[in-house]
C-alpha cells in the first residue's frame, strides 16, 4: 500500500471521527444532559479489530492498523484523536459476539488481511455469525467504521458480505491513485476538503450497489470513496 494513502489519517479519520461522534452525541443526548465541560467522547469505548486484520513482522509482532503501531501503517495517531476527545481505546483479538459489541460504542475494522499478508498466510475471514451480530448491533445503535485497502492487500470478498448488509460494496478497481494537480479529489457536502489534492491518494474505495440508502458525505466524480449510512438506530461509516 502506498504511503500516500495516509490521507485516511489526515482526512478520512479526522472527518470520520466528527461524523461518528456527531451520531454518538445525538444518541447520548436523548438520555443524559450535556455539560459544557464534557468531552464528546466521554464514556465512549472505541474498539479496533486485531483479528480480521492480523499482520506480523519478521519477529512475529503484529503491526499495521493497530493502536500501538507508530509507523506509517499504524493507527497510533488515530488513537490519539479518539483519546483527546475523551474516548477509551480497546481492541478485539477474536471474532466479535453481541456481548463483545455491547461493551463498546464504536467498532472499527481496518483492511482485513488476505492470504497474501495475513500472519502465516492464514487469514481470519469474516463469517456469518459475526456478520449477524454486527448488523443487529448497528441496528440497535452501534457505530461501525470500516476502512478498506485495495484488493491486493485486503480481503474484500468476505468484507463485502458484511458491507452489503448496509447496501454498499467495496470495488476491486482503484480510483484516483495518481491525482493531477488542481483536481478536487475529496469533497465534503460539496466543499473541497484538501487545499493540495495532488498530495492525496486513496485506493480500493467503496462504490454503492443494490440501491444506496443514504447520500454519501464524500464524492469524487461519479464514485463514492466514503460512505456514511444510517441503519436502524446506528450508523456505518466506510472508506
């Protein structure tokens, strides 16, 4: 994966946090009075998947898309965003059950490993029991965030079994991996997000299918690199 895809850290993640917290705040505001001093993530638990995404280095240490990884593929900076907002970080090292999900506010799946990059070349595929648990949890008010990679570095086939429950699928084609100077690469409700879009690249972006249930918050030409979907009382965010 190109380091340029770290736009997730700079745009997708930052804006995704705002979208997710916005929804969490709306839900919590119905049951508890807001205080001016309270942080938006206070009392929230953000769990990151360490099971479907499971890559190890030559020493057998897990890396890439985990809280502890401070390298270019790590989510340490992403974790700091959540912590500064008052949330508590957690992770799941197994397929989630409904009981697991009920203990968290946000569940994040980032680039599930495929045979090429999984530890021991033995990926943990997303299977139906977990899909059923996740979908019902979102419907009941949970917040699911999914960040996929290009098809060479991510198990899109099984990931799509989950995302199709929300009306979207990740396409194998890559979009705008080499933006041209002056292009408006990423927009948020019609407003350009990045001042220097030539520095931005992303790959394996999701495309809508089966009737897109909500307007995508980000658009790039005729594609939707980021999707924001309401499902029952909850929300799914995919990029």
